[in-house]
């Protein structure tokens, strides 16, 4: 028989071997990946289709219901032309000219023009001039610019594609504001 010392040594070796094998697996520091469960989209349930008779409001008076099977199928796509499209003015009872408006054809490479009425250091006076010009139907705006370390607010009217159109507005603008402007090129 084995001595008691041998049994203790064998038992200790077995416990140390188990500790060397099992403890690193338990204490390795690896994070457990949690997988999210994906919910499956349920299949479309089977539904019963019930056929019903549709009675249109205009047909209620006549008393003759129209069966759904008798109706023409709707087209996949509806195409409207300028002649077929309803007009807002016709619905309101106003007269509409039969000639459609001619579109303006321009190229984006053509330069635009604006009228520069001046450059001012007082932003409040520019704001009041813009308000005055807009009340008289002019498209007025301002831009801030740095000139010699000072901030100036440049006052513009426009833009337009035609230089002649803006030059025609110059006398009216001078009469309204007392400022003689000049037409300059405009790039947005």
C-alpha cells in the first residue's frame, strides 16, 4: 500500500494540475460576446377577401349600383399635358389666356448684373434704405465688405440678366433714394 505521504503528493499534483488547466480559462479576461437575438418578421397573415358592391354617390340617386367587376381598371401611369392639366384660375372662375407663357431661356454661363447704390459704414441706414426700396418693389440687399480695416455695407438692387433693364431703373432709384448707382456684374 501506498504511504500516506505518497497519497498527499499525488492528490496535491492532481489539484495543482486542475488549477493550472482550469483557472486560466476562468480568469483569462476575455469578454463574453453577447449576441442579440434577431426578431424574424412574421409572414403576412392569410386574409379573406370579401367582394362588395360599390355604390357611387351620383348613382345613389339613380338607384343603379355599379359592380366592382364592371369598372375599368385604372392605368398604371397617368400622363398630363399642359392642355389636360386643370388650371387654378378656371376653378376660381377667372378668365385665363389660351397662350401659355413663353419660358425664359438663359445659360448659366451668362453674367448677371446688379446696381450698386453705395457703400456705407452705418448698418442701420442701409437697413432703412433696403426697407424703403423693398416697399417700392425693388429687390434690395446688402453685403458686408472689409475695406482698409473698416466694415462697409454695400447696398445692391437686383440681380437681373439684362444690363439694360437695370440701367432703366437707375433714374427711378436716384429719385427715390438720392443715390446715383452704377451697374456692376454679379456672380452668385
